């Protein structure tokens, strides 16, 4: 159950990240419309709150919310590192930038 809570946290923060113009453009090659950004944020919040019952079911009301908070931090860290450190997706057939040949003197 706790793994499901972690997975929902990761998905929720991925949706939050994709709601940002730069990350959406880098990963999906298009800027999101304002309506799409709002939808991504709403789905992100649904994911955050949907992960709470699984944490509580797994460890009860004493430790569930504590582990839920830790799971949210874990999900945020995974998504932050993924969005910022993994290379952007390439489109098939996209040409590589050509290196300049010759001397610069």
C-alpha cells in the first residue's frame, strides 16, 4: 500500500512539473495552454490527496500521515531530479547540431 502511495506522489509531482511552461516544452515539445495547465495542476492535487488514504491504510493514523509526508518529499525529489537532470526527449529524425570545422584564427 505504501508503494502505491509513493507512486501516486511521483505521478502527482510529475503533473505539477509538466504544468510549468519550460518543463512541458522540454519534455512534450509544446507549450501548454492555460486550460491544460489548470487541468494538470488539478490532477496533481488529486494525486497528492489520493495518496493519503493508502498511507493511512498501510500504517494507521499514527504513522500514516508521517509516512505520507515523507512519500510526498520523496516524490518531489524524484520528479525534480528527473525533470532537471535527465536529457530531453529527442524527436525521431531530428538532426544533430553540426560542429563548426576549421580554425577560428
